[in-house]
């Protein structure tokens, strides 16, 4: 016997005993209470700890710290630029049909992704122990110790390491482009390099750019490792100050605040970039 469907009754007209009751979500409220309690304890610990906040304010804008902040930003931009150039080059080599180029790209990624950045910085900075002089014999030679300054060592160490990671990001973007685009470029007589420059790379940018923005933000923090080779970024300059006045925690807080400020300024630009290219991808659907 077929059952008769019940007529729809709005929730406002239901009897009290049949009204919809919202769940309390006890787990959510408990988790929120635990988080707030932990934040309160951390705030109390910092407020009542042996931290001279007057020194934090005093050294926050001293010339040495501001100079370190500027050097941090400059090194991040230059190292990221070098990393992008190398990343694009080795990504194209990785996708080449030439086994030598493909093998060289694989070796580059394997070597620089497989060793710590701080080790690479130290190797570049101490390159004079292996090669006392660099240049072309008979034409131009210079002492490696004069050429491999902390700035040069930091730029090469950070930039070349970043290139290994960027090459994988670029390769992922190139793979994401439909294979028909490659075939269409070949059908109209384009060379491989020209099709990459005119057709493939512009389409791959929507996949490449958002992760590159994230890598740039990571580079800001990665420059702190250059302090081990005496590059004058913000952490290194903060260390020099607290070696003199023994205000270790206060100067570390100053450095940490500046990193947070730089990252906080850059993060909205990264979000806008991701939103723009995600919208472009959505429009294609």
C-alpha cells in the first residue's frame, strides 16, 4: 500500500515540541576556552617576565636595526630574483628531450634541495679555502676572499638554493598547461623555446605565481640564516647589539617584530595575487 506524503509545514508553524533546536557544539566552545586560557597565560608570562619593554621600544628604530631591515629586504628581493631566473631555466632544461640538459637539471635540484641552506652559505663564504683565486688566468684574476664577501655569499647561497625549489614550481606550472597547447604551437611552426615564451609560460603563470609569492615571504625569514656568515641583516645587527648590552631577549623581540611587520605587509599582496589568478581560472570554467 503506497504511503501518502505529508504536507510541508514551515518551521514557525510547528508546535513547540517539534521546533528545531540548535546544537550547542560543546567541543567547539571547550576548544575556544582552552585556546583563550593558553593565550592569557602566555600574555601574563610575557607581561610579568623579566623583560624590559622600555629597551624594546628604545632599540626598535635605532639606525643599526633599520639598516638591518633594509638589508633583509634587499637580499630577499635579489635572492628571489636570482632564484626565479634559475628556476625557469632549469625547469625548461628538466623538460628538454636532451638527456644531458635533463640530467644537469635533475642533479641541480637534487644537490641544492638535498643539503641544508646554512651549509651552502658556509661553503660559499669559505670558497677561498678551495679556490684561492677566481677568474680567467692571464686575463683577469681576483682573490676569492675579496670577491666572496658576506653579501655575495648570502646572495649565491640563498638565490641558488631558491632556484632549485622554484624550478619545481615552474615545472608544475608548465605541466599544468594542456598538452594540446604544445601541439598547437608545433602545428603552426613555432620552435619549442618560442612556444614556451609566447604561449605556455603566460598560461602557466596562474599556477606559478601564487606559490612564488609564498616562497618570497619564506625568503624574508630565510635571510636570517645569513647572520652566520656575518651578513648585516636585522638578526645579525640585533645580535651585535645584545652582545654589547646583554639585553638578549629584548633585542630578539625587536628582530622578531620586524620580521612580522615585513611579512604582514607582504601577505595581503600575496593574497590579492592568488585571488586574481584564481578568478581567472574560474572564469575559464
